[in-house]
């Protein structure tokens, strides 16, 4: 069983852009209902993702926070496209920028489509309390805020958030 330990942050600036060394377009969709998952009627999210020529089926446990069970399996891109057509909520479209800071790789997701305007930085760690360098462009942590999870953004995109929600 694989455990993912990941923390999410908003950004306090765009200084990361000068440090980005690679960018990937990612399309993903969920095969289960985000509302049912949030309500506890489902115990995991099931996601299909296409990243360049690669495609994966991903299953994550529903825990809120930095640590969750995660299972990921490569699938043929044609299967991924067919599965995306079966998705329950909207699709996620984003550009993932890779930024190395010290010993850690940051994944900065710049959302497009209905989530345009939202940019989130993620860092994967080997343990929940692992120390890491905090770059100057790093903003508020949102690891424990469900609305910033991709599954939640597929169901209720950033474009539908109120001005107050966007400001918090």
C-alpha cells in the first residue's frame, strides 16, 4: 500500500516562474461523485489523468489532510479518454510547473478553464513533519481545506466561488 504525504499552498507571488524548469499539460476527471465522497458515502476518489503521452488511473483514500493512501496504475491513453467520457463532475485542465527548491521538488499547478486564476503549489514529503525550505513565493497553506482538492474543483470550479471565497 502506498501512502502519499502532500502539502498544498497558495502562492504569495510569481517568483517561482523564473525557477520553473519544466511544464506539463494535465487533463483529469473523476469517476465518482465528489459530493458523495465529501459526505462520507464513498471512501475514495477515482481519477483518470492524461499527462502528455502517459495516462494513469489513480485511487486515493478520502482523508482530509497531508497523508492519504494512494494507488496509481498506468493505462492506455485511449482507455483514459474513454473513462474521461464517463466522469461524474467537470474535468480539470492545468499546467503543472516543476520547481526545485533545495532537496524538494515543488509542483505548481496553474489551472485553466473553469478554474483559471487559481494557482496551487504542492510538495510531496516522506513524512508529515518533514522540514522543507519555504521559498519567498510560498503563501498560505491550504492542505486541510477540501475546496482546493482537485476533486472539489471538478465539482465546484474556482469560477463559481464567491469573491469572499477567493479572498480567503
